C-alpha cells in the first residue's frame, strides 16, 4: 500500500486548477495514514492569464506551483518535477485531461508490486468532424488494459502513470526531445531494457479536450518530424514505423508529393477521414517534409 505520493503535473498554457482541486480533495479523503504533495510545473507559458489562474494552486495545502523561467520542453519538465518531488512514488498526469471520478487516486495505491503502473485514457464526447476526436475514439478500443498488458512497455504512455522515483531518476526522459511527442515511447523502451516491470490497469484519465483540425495537423506533423529524427531508436516501438517499413517508399513518396495539399485540405476541413489521415501520416513520415 502506498502511503506517500507525489502527484506531478507538467503544464504549458493550460489551466489545471480544477484538476488539482479534485486531486487535492481525493488525497485528503483517503482514510489510511497518507502523505501527499501536488506539484505543478509551468514550462514558461506564454499566456499570462493561464499563469495567473494556476497560481491559485499555491493556496491549497501540500500543493506547489513551480514556474520555470525558460521553456525547455515536456521531457525536461517531467525530469524537473521528479527531481523536486519528495516521496518515493510519483504519479505523473497531463494537465489537459479530466479526472473521471472520486476514486481515481485511491485506485493506484494498492499497486506496489510493479515499478511502473499505467492507468490509460478514455475518450469523452467530441464532434464527429473533429479529426483528433475521430482518431482517439477509433484507437480507444485497441488500448484496453488487457491489450496494453500484452504489449508491456510498448504501450507505455506518459499521460497517466505511476513510477518509483528512484527509477525515473535512473532512467529520466530523454531531454533531446524538446517538444512533446514520442519522448514517452523512448522512455518505455529504456525502462524495458533496464528490466523494469510494468502493469497496465483500467484507471484512465478522460480526454475531452480536442483541438481544432488545423492545430491537430500541425501537432501531428511536428510529432512525425520527431519520429523521423529518432526513427532508429524507436524501431519496434512505433506502429507507424513498423507499417512504413513494409510499404514501397517510392510509391508512397510519389503519392504524397502530388496529393499532400489536397489531403491536408480535406483533413483540416469539415469531413476528415481516418483512412486519409493515416495515408497522409505515412507520406509525411517517409517524405520527411520540413514544413
């Protein structure tokens, strides 16, 4: 049974006061002897209103709002939080998610037999013309706790996970990843090679904040450039890389070169399709476009 817990939330231009209040109330309600802290690290947000809103976190007992002077990326921010945490068990949560119910924290406390525990995510309501919602909603059925356990660290994601502090300090996030995207995939590989153990459980955060299509496409393109850059190290840990390895690269590049503008226009419009989205991602990855 976990009796001491540091909840760590990296944040960038995201108001997470409601999440922190809910987590705070849950921790206070745990009956057993239990010590906790909640640390939110702001990675030099550019929106002063977000910073002002999150500063309210300081008013809650055992809660701290840390402001970094410069933006160094999500990998660095997670390492920063681990270094500042005072307890042995760390619960990392993304700031733009929703707490599902009043027992979210409690469900983690019995899981001390593994080095890492991944809670997963569930998909909330979204619009059918929103590409992010379509993608996440379609993928959700392939990432049940049972399916994730079969894949072990290949299904590790940093959105919602519990880890021993000593382990994350030994195997930190790779700070070559300056932007979010695939830094957790590489950490999963690193932890696997380390011989760590992982358990996937059904204790999801809820994703119900879906960016509009053009912003999501920009984010995906950024992530694909990251995937290409670290492709050698991520082999075997990315389904997209595995699929790309079995396709005729020349044909895919030819298609992307001639049709990517048409594909992108449809994907950022009101009628995106997942088939076209996957085709665009493969073409973008294999063409390694810079823009």
